[in-house]
C-alpha cells in the first residue's frame, strides 16, 4: 500500500496541473498567445531539466545544449514534413531524440575527460559545429533559409505528456544507483574513482541522457512553432537554458520548473522592449549570485511531501528533516 500511495503522491501535482490548464483552455481564458507562452515554458523545462542533470547533478559545465536541441528539431521537422501524420510526429520526436543521444555519446567520450572551462569551451565548439553543419546542408535543412510550414502536432495533451515523462524519468534516474554515481562524481571525482566508480562512464551516461531529452525539447519546438532557422540554435540559446538552471538552483528539479516559468513571464512582460530581455536576465543572475548564490532553490526541492519527490517528514531521518525544512 505504501508503494501505491507514493505513486499517487507523485501523480497528484502532474494531474492537477494538467486538469487546471485543460479547464482554462476550454473556458477560453488561455488564448493562443498565452498558450504559446505555456509551450515555451514546458519546452524550457525539458531543456533545463536535462541540462541540470549534466551541470547540476553531475557537475560538468556544458554549453552545447542548443546543438542537441537543433538535431532534435531538424530531425523531427524533416520527418513530419515527409510524413504529416501523428505517427510521423511520434517517430520524428523519438528519432530526433535518438540522434541527439548518439551525438551526445560521440561528443561526450572525448570531451568529458576535460574539466571546468576546458569542457565548456569544447561543448560550445561542438554546438557551433552542429549549427554550421545545419547551415551548410542545403539539400536537407534548406541552409540559411531554414524550414517552414512544418506540420503542427503539439497540443496541450502531447506537450504535457512529454514534459511530465521527462521530469519523471530524469527524477527516477537521479534516484537510481546510476544517478547516485553521477552525484558522487560531482561531489568529488577523485574520491568516486577511489571507491570504484567509472567516472568517465557516469559522465558520458548523464551527458547522453541530457542530450536525448534536449532532442525531445527541440522536436516539440519544431512541431509547434513550425519555422526553423540555424540562428535559433546559437550560443545565446545555450546561455538561455543555462540561465534557467543557475537561477533555479544547480541540482534542483523544482527550482528548474520555477525558474523556467519566472523567466517566461519576464519575457512576456518585456515583449514590447525585447532588447532589454538580456539585461534583465543579467540583473536577475547578479541579484541571485548576491542574495542566493545557490539559486532560488539551491539543491533542495520545493515541498518534497506535496510533490512526492521524497520521504514523508515523519519517516525521514533527522538530517533529511533539516534539509526539507
């Protein structure tokens, strides 16, 4: 019964969010403009949560997430333009995610032996290579002109499904033995090696999973916004995703969700002065680093009992109770 109860606790916040938004859509309170903002929030949650696995939980600074997003977006777009059906969309999402994961393995094996700034530069270079490759593959990606008229299959049901699955799968991975190895690498790589953890394998595995879900986010982006251009996946896109991770808190999934929603709301408020968006982002980061160096949530989760992401307070160990409080 306790296992069933834990599953029910995990489902409650997801089910509540789904029903509330569905009701608002049916009542017409959420129009097309606000729904586009909601799509942006959910895609950013997928992208930032997958990057948080690499940066926050594994401790590897990556600036190449936009490259994996581009692979997922263009793969899904090309498939759905040739097979404009729901089946084609599903195939496109998983094909894009799989190709992004393969790219993650190919990039991760040589680069994840690096650390710190060197790793960041290597992953940044990788993302630029992908963007330039997309730019020059005229026969496949239409080059600088990009792709347009991509069939739209993303609605609230599919958007919610992929977002919820991403969060659930990433959280379960973090709680698994493989995820614990990744966290051990973050805490002390030398100590992790000393107790027998294959640190390269742990880092590449987390990097590949992060790339997979970045591909999912890119595929959803392509299907909803139906226009793709190479410049959409440049350096600033990777920085946007990293800002969400840092603002929410390295190693906090609920912090990622809060930060993605907060920055989307800020973007909507600054729609008339889009040039000031990056200035506001910079100020938010400066204020966060001054007053909350660990991010809004640090490495903690918001109300573990409510979100079903941890033990009950009554069953938790004393040290866990202090963290929860």
